[in-house]
């Protein structure tokens, strides 16, 4: 597995993973995903596998941060792994890279939302130091609730 920063030609494969991971009601719109990926205050990390000379995009993470006065913070917009590649540490590596980008941008903390029914993602975040901050009802489509998580970012993390 190789992880690298997003390049514009990655979008079709990236969005194909989005379509595999989420039902239509829960997906980012293509235009919105283009918008956050293109932001100067964001980083998109790509995980890919070179299997038999065919490179396949197998996951990605998008992190945004706020810059300016006061304490800056980051937010993980999404972290998605192709279903066939889950459980192999790819999510943990993408999470580490997203945190590194946020830290490099000056963020002192990082947060996210996760579906309350997504046990695997909850386990990933909690095992990497994210603390549950609360619950937001009706956060996702079809009235699905989300847990909110936050983690301080230290220079030596």
C-alpha cells in the first residue's frame, strides 16, 4: 500500500469509493467533494495498492482546518476505505497522515462526526486518542445520529 496526496486525476476513482461506501442519501455531492478537496485549507490523502501492475485507489481521507486568529482546529470531513480492503490498517494510516497535515497547518485539535452505528469507525477513532464529546441527533440523512469526537494535536504526536 502507498499513501500520497491527492492529484486532480484521482477524482473518478475517489468518488467510486464514495459510491461503494455510502448509499445515495448519505454521499457527498460531487460538487461539494470537489469544493472541499480544492480548498487551500484542506488536504486529501489517497491510499492505493499496486496489484499486478494495476494501481487501485483503495481509500482516502479529507481533512480541513481553520486558519486565522485564535486557536486553529481541524476537522476530518471523511475517511473512507473500499469495503474489500477494510481491516488492514489503511484507515489508521490515513488518519495519521490527516492528523499530520492538520498539525503542519497549525491546528491544535482535530474533530469529526461519525455515525453512531459505525462500530468499526468508532473503534478506529477511540483507539487513536479521540474522545467522544457528544451526540447530534438527525446529523445525517434519514435522521441518523452522529457522535462527535475531538483529539488534541501535540507537536510530538
